[in-house]
C-alpha cells in the first residue's frame, strides 16, 4: 500500500510540474533532405508536393485547365488559371447568343495571387446575366491560346452549369461541373472538359508559374512569375525567417513566428535575376517555416534554380521537419 501511495504522489508531482502553457520541448529534428523539382526550362509543368512524405504527388501541364470551380455545398467562386497569364473581362446585360468581340478599351481582371476568394476576377457571386470573355493566356512557348466566352447559368449545392463558345458563337457547349468533396476546386478545360487537381489533403506546395499583381504599377499591373503557392485551402501556413540561418532554426522558436495563410506566402522572390550574369540567383538569407494540416512544422530553404544540365526552372531546396513534444 505504501508503494502504491508513493507512485500516486509521484504522478501528481509530474502532472503539476508540466504547465500546459509552456513551450513544447524540442526533440531530435528530422533528417535534412535535399530535394529538387523540375518545371522544365519553359515552366510548362505544375508540380504538387507533399512535405511529410517529401514527394511529388501530381504533375500536370499548366495549359491542361482554364477555370477552377469551388467545391462544397456553399461554394460559388470560380478561379482563373493564373499560370497561363489568363485574364477576364465582364460584359453585362448581353445575350449569350450575340456575337461579341473584345471591347476597346477593355478592363481586364485577374485573381489575387493571395488566394483570397473575396478578390477574384469574377468579383464574387457569378451573375447569370454576365457574359465573361476569357483571354486564355499563353502556352509554354509564349503563344496566345485565344479567347472563349462563357456564362454561368446555374449554381446549386452539388453542381455548376455553364455555357461556353468562341467569341463568334461557334463551338457552343453546355456542360455541368459536379462538386466533389475531396477536392478544394474542380478544374475545367475548354479542350478536355473536367480535370481534377490532387485531393486537397494530398499536397502542401504547388511549384508553378502564376500571375503576380503589382498594385502600384498602372503600366504593368500583372506579370507572370515562377514560384511556390501553398495549399491554404487545406490550412497550410508559412512564416518567413530572414534573420536566423537555416541550421539554427529549431522547434523551440515556433511561437516567435507569425504564420501567414495567403497562397503566395512563399511566392517567387526567394530568387532574383542578375542582368549582368543573366542568371537567377538564390537569396541565401530566407528560410520558410511551414505548418501543415496535421500541425507538423518544416523548414525549407532554396539553394538553386538550375538542374544538373544548367537549365533553369528546377528549384532545389533543403527540407527538414522540426519536432517537439
């Protein structure tokens, strides 16, 4: 009986000595990995990457899709494929059957690269009386992909119905896009109809080109850049450390960081172009601390943008999981 009482007292002491407000104790971090993804020198690929498995989960040609439809019963947002530099113009109170041309002048719109659904090119809930002219952007060779017009006729808890055609009303189609619970968005191609991105829980980072917006530049408000977007729709978040070197960043520092959920929190400016050498150079002073949907933390630092053959478009990086209890 005395032995049991001693164990009980010891257990009480252990429990009360662990203040729940304390910072978690750091344990041995994961192995430092060196990984590389190759978008090709013309940036034709979009590559989805999972941090916990340090692996590529899906790859597609960036021109494989045009629009992305938000899933979920209450979903109604429609996104553009910013990797092709696509843009949209809104024409109100026009019959879809009318032949239409690109207005002159025209007001082009783009989605915010932050992924904020309140800042999409379509401006909120798509009205069925609006005709949208889509400039499909450019392909991997920099050639125009042409124009389409479309109208969103119906949005329900389970599907979208859209009409689309060429501007001269040829190749008119009417299609239903079903909502799918395992995906944040359902991607749609005017060439191949429905194409899905990986399941929302299967990826954390997307290596891709995307359209960046310069809010203070009237002459060039949008520009195609190459970088990394995070899966903010699956609760991925990022902090940026430009003070501490990669090797010194550890789990005990987590609470000192401010984590961001905008999709372009990593973005493209971890590199810059040297006009003298005509090469991209990596900024060695930036480390990204990434929190995944399972509350695991990773640190990532870019170290190169060229593959072993010297071709651009191949981000290479250090990756290490930070562990604590």
